[in-house]
């Protein structure tokens, strides 16, 4: 979160019924098989379990995977209910195991201990867990090996993410990007590794000599824009076809053929992404609107 977030008024947010109705169109009419609830922080919604339960009913129409991305600060008290409602897996942000570093990066009112409690609760509830760690040079690049060790001891897969040029122009610079090669070179100082076959996912996956697997999402140094097939809908019903897109298409309030036509038109105008315009992306929408 930025220091001064711009909050959406409650009336601007889609209701549970609107979210499920829109998701139904994407699943039943457009063939989407995977849905992920992101944020901001989705566990701040009081009806998040009901939303998951409603989306879970779309399985008869073709939905195969129902996922979430969370900071896990409130996951310990929701994990069992989310799993019972139909959630299958969850990606959890953990950028540092150091409380001081964590606070500096997250600016939140919680710490690593809260996240770890959420991880443990999620695994106990039967949710598949992946960890995401954004590595910033000069901030937390000393956490690569500790995070790897934590992921191994907790039996979860870790994905390192290059610092992307979004939202914080005062902080982001190319010099602060700890690249995929930097990450790999750091790890190679302790043990050998091999690059696993590509599977079309954003993360390139590796296996350590110990057998542990991890991934790297290298948006800056190894852009994957040409194979990206993700669509994002904000909480107020705007469709973004690219994480770096400057404008969204308002879908809220549209129905039937009009809604499907607006979606297809937006897809036809999908921008080329970071690979076409590298560097800081100045745009109105923020990551806490779009999710990961």
C-alpha cells in the first residue's frame, strides 16, 4: 500500500451478486477456467467467504481452479472457512522475515509472525500455498537465502519477483531491480541448480541440488508479455487486459451481448505491455486496485 492510498467509496464496489454474475459470463460464455480473487487485500471484505462459495458454484459451467492472493495477515481466522467454501490454493506475499524490513516494505500494521500464522493455518486447512517475495536491491536482497530456507522448512514453493516499475515512482529505478540473474547467482553461491522446462506460466522454475523447487517472475529483465493471457477486473468493475495498461473498460452495468461485445473489444485493444514500453508505467490505476 502507498503511504496515502486513494480509497474507493463503498458504493463504488461491486456487490457479491455482481461479482458472481460477471464471473459467470467469463466462465460460461468465454471459456475462462481459472479465477483468482486478489485485491488490495481480499480478506478485508466481510463477504469474502460468501463470494468464494458463490464462485465455486460455477464449476458446473467449466470452472476448474479457484484461487486467492493475500497478505495473510487475517488468514489464520479465515483459512478453514475459505477451504470449505471451495478455495483451492492461495498465494501469500512474504518479502522479508525481518520485522524491521517487513514494516519498511509493507507499511502495514502486521508483521512476519502474522503471515507465518496464516501460512500454517492455510496448510492445515488443506489449501495449496505459494509464497511471493519481491526483491528490491538495497532493501531486502539479503532475504533470498532465508526465504528459500523458510519455504523448504514449511514445505511451500517460493517465487521471487523482480521489482516492477509500478505505483511508486519515487522508489522504483532500474538500479533497484535485483534481477533474475542476480537472484540465481546469489543462490548458486550455496548450491547448484537446474532450470526446469517451461510450462507457459509467468514464473521460470528451478530445482536446487537439495530437490527444493522455486520460481522467478522476471517481468523487467525477461518480459513474458507475448504469452500473457491474464485478465483483471477491479472491484468497481473495470476490465484491464494488461498489468501495465493505462485505461480499463467499464463492464459494470453491462449485460448479455453488450457485455460480451465490450470484453471482446477490450481484448482486441490489448496493449503490448512492458516489453513494448520498458520503464516506469505512469497510470491512474494502482496495484492495490488491480491485484497481482
